[in-house]
């Protein structure tokens, strides 16, 4: 009797075995429906074999006329699941197109008390995915180095490269809005298969089928298109590889950049990445000879003013220099963007600008107003709120600053005849977001957070001003400098020739500002990699965040201590003590490791994956986090 091993979107490591009804023609990589608990669930066939069908339920339906994944795609999905510590079924569910034959289901199947009568298959006759290091296809041997396009015209150069290629090309973008723009650009060179949620399910499924059949040459999509079928020699491009949106919430929590590099190395694809300011990981790869930086002409750069705000800006958000530059831009009929931060979770001295940092980890300490404490989100160190600055002995230590609302009020008072709008696209949704966007598009002065930059194209602003960028440096995150540098660079690219970029800072000598002012990418990355190398941050070591929650605080603390002890017993891991998180409703453990971090974590926490008597709780693991949790 033929048996099928099926992977479902459930939090279990193994597939389930089913009987294949007589007369069925089935292949690995096809989706099927089968009973699981009290519900019918959709899964992917990951193995076929002959065996004893006694006690096994039959499959109920075949959803795909042909496999949606070949053996290479299935093996890549297994690697993604291992590196992100996700289930194979969950990974496949997230990265495959919608099935037009699927029925909606609930989680009743995995919550049911009914015994699931499918059993774990034997370890033969189906693909086996052994945990390993993040090697970018060691088994594939040498492969072409990925190209990283930087500098002016990088997207135009990518478009030309894709248009000139004879093989297929898939362009991965960070969000649906970008997918729409790229579909329009690519459409000038032929029909485009869209694989993102900006089109309906039938269109996405049809686009996937067209790629499988070789009927489509150009395709665009978001993370969910990473497994889309491509022939050998095809181009696989990742636009704005540094964007955190390439690693959205939900499994599998793995950055699209890692998947693109791994897939290209395995399948012999032409990998191309674009970025104005590459991630430190990508720059390190290029610096170590494993990627090629392909530069274009330097973009026209605005005049950059660094205004020292130590001891000032107590009553007004704009220095005289920034106010004058805005006034000149308005007089010339140009627009102004004033960037602010909603993030005020760290403490700094208003007199000397020094930020309270962890002496061991060198990241800003998180400020908790209610508890009046400073906490390191890496090692968990807690210290009471200081009364004076340890540097200058000043007494004005403040977590507060100029938010968008306060800046808008001051700007309207200073420029009463100007059209002023506030825009924070990351904080609003629906009709309110559309209304804010329309108002901002018509405004002469826009006060916004970093998401507001998406409203402006290259060389479209008369002036960009950073009201208080020190808040970005105060983030309790080792990536704080990288994020601010990327934001400064993006703003500079959007300023017209002859326009200005004004930075108001209590630390104007910081290397982030100096490198941007000189338009010198290398200067920034040299300093940033030195900092990360000395303290063991990515790309020199890998990080994971283990978050533990339980129904009661005492259970949470006990379970977190057990998890920390299990991790500490593993070799080659640096484990920091559990620290309070989510307003003390959880405990967070930061773990540092090497390339095999995912494998080490899986081994150390293996016992927690099995049912344990008198133990309730949730252990959430994120490897290689790009957004440090609050």
C-alpha cells in the first residue's frame, strides 16, 4: 500500500502518514487535504513510500494538478524551517501560493482532545532535513558571488539587467506597494506574473503555475514568493535588502536576504541585491570577498548642516538654522520634511548629550518610567535611575523629546501661512491613513516619522530636517546606529540639488552623522563593524531571543529559569539571564552563538518540545532578530 507523508501547518516537527486511495496518482510537492483531529486540513506531500496502512486514515482530496514544489524547493523549505526553528508545514503554508481548492479551517484540529490517528513516518523514503550551519549551500560548492547594487540609479540598473536577461527573473520587494510599482516597471518589458497579496488569490495561483510551466519570464512578489519556481540561470533579485520588512512577523522568521542567498547558491541562480545603505551583514560579506559591490555614479548630495543642540531646544523644536532653511525652501516653492521619532524609551543628558548605556553590551539602557529603572535588553542588567549624568554631573536627564504633535504645533505657529500636515504611516490604518496621506501629499511642510519618507521620490524636497535624531541613537538596540544612518542617507537622496539637510543633535560628532555628511559609506561601516566585532554582535556572531510566557508570573519565572539552565548547559552558546519583558508578563533570554546557532538551540531545547507533566507555557524563539522587541 502506498503511504503519503504530509506536512501540515501545525507546531509539530514531523509530518503525518496517510493511506493513498487506490487509483490516485500523487507526487511529492503536491498539496492534499486530509483529516487531522476534527477538521480537514491542507498539507503538502513530502514523501511517498510503501508500507503498512493499518490504522491510517486515507487522504480525502488532491488540491493541485501537479506539484507546486520540486525536490530542490522542498529541500530549501526544510533549510528555512531549520534555520528559523519553524515547522516544515508552517514554512510551506507561508511560502506557497493560495490553493483554489482549499477550504477554510480553524485551529480546532490541533486543539482537539481527540487522538490524532495519523502516525509519524519512518525516517526513510522521504526527504530528511538535517540541521546544519547557515552556510549558503555548502553542498552546492562554489557559486557565483551575488552582486550588490549601490549608488545612484541602482533600481534602473537592476531593471536593465532583468530586461536584458534571456532567462526568467523574479524580483522580491519588501511590501505590496513596492510590488505594484515594480510590476508597472517590468510590464514595459513583457507580461509580469504577480505573486503578492496585492492581487487576488486566483491571479497568484495562476502566476505560480505560469512560472512552473515556463510560460512567464518576469515575476514580482514579496516574501511569500521566495519559493516560486525558477529555471537554472534565472535572476533572483532582492530590492532594498536592508529593509526590516523583508522579515515580517509570523513564521518562518527568516530574512528574505538569507533565503535569496541560499537559494541562489543551491540552484545556480544570478543573485542581485539593491540597497542605498546595505545591511552591515551584506557589507561584511562584500568586505570579506563573498559578494561584489557594484557602484554607480555618486548621487547629488545636499549641503548638510550639523546643529549642536546641547543645552538648547527646551522650548522650540527648530534651531534658527533649520527654521531659516525651511523658510528659504518655502520661498522657492519647494517642500520641507521634518523627521521626528515616536521612540523615547532611553535616557540621555540634556546638557552633554550622553546616553545611558550598558557598560558590558554598549547598547542604550531601556528606561522604565513606572519602575524608575534602566534595563539592558541584552544581558538583563538593571540599575536604578541616576540622579546626575555620570559624564558631566548634570541633573537634566530626560527620556522625553519633540514628538510629531508638539513639532506640528510649533511649526504652525512659526509658519502660519504654510500648508502643514502630520504623517505617521506606521501608526495609522484604513480611512484615517488614506486621509493623512492625502493631506501630506498636498502639504508644503510635512512632519513625519521615518515611514513618511516613502511619500517622496528622489530629489523632490527642498529641505529635510531631523528635529531630534538622538532618539534613534538612544534605542536599546545594537542596530540603532545602522538604522539612523540608513534614514539619514535616504533623506539626503530625496533632497533636490541645492537643497539642504539639517541635523539637530546633542552628539553632532557621532560617526553616523560624519559619514553621511561626507557621503562616505565606507567610513560608517568601518566604525560600525569595529563596534560589533569587539562586542560580538552580528555579523560576527548570531543572536536569538527566547521569550517565555506562562499563565502566572511564578510559572513564567520558573519556566524561564529552566529554559535558561538548559541553554547554559549547551556548548558554544553565550546565555544571558532571563530579564522581564512585556511589562513583566514574560521573561526574555538573549543567546549568542555562531553559524550553527539554530542547531544548538534546537538541541538544547529538545526536551521542551515534548509534553511535560505539570508544565504549561509558551517558549517563543526568534533567530537573527532585526527589530529588537520592546
